């Protein structure tokens, strides 16, 4: 009887040790919504034009979410200036909007590097994008 228990006990201890090494926490993806929506005027010539968009930032982990949330006012400030500096050709075309999205992502990442030493933001999404010419 003891001949069978000893190998069985070894097997149980080995399997318990292997499970404890695999149970490392995985960082979760989170989305930081920059609320309220951005409503800005844009363009330099002619009548007033308006742009309204909602922006979400993709981050991974609690540390990144906390850092981005702490700097939300400064991020919004810089995005407002970026959005207001656009012209009609950019905001009225699909390729222009994608270029603007990438530019906004780079802006936010560079801000986070400046403020926190790490970009923290994985991606940026326009949840909607409405222009009035």
C-alpha cells in the first residue's frame, strides 16, 4: 500500500507546484473614455465649422489606466488644440480621419512619455465623428 502512496504524493506535490507557477496575473485591457464629447470649431477660412467626436483610449493594466486618468485634463487640452487645427479635407475624408486618429494617438503617447516616462496608451479610437461644414 505504501508503495503506491509515495509516488502518488510526489505526483500531487509536483502538480501543485506547476499550477502555482502558471497562475500569474494577466493585465487586462481597459478603455478610458474622454468625457464629455469633444465639440470644437475648426478651419481657418470662411464660415464657422464644427466637429464633434467622442474619444476612447485603450490601455493595458491598472497602472496605465490610473496614469492616463490622472492626466485626463491635460490630454483633453492637447487634443482640443489638435482637433481645432484641422482643415476640411482632413475631417471630411476617411483617410484624413485615420491620419488624424494616428496623429492624436502619437500626441497622447508623447504626452504620457513626457509626464510619466511611458506611453501607456496602446490605441485611440473615435467612437463617433460628426462634422458640420
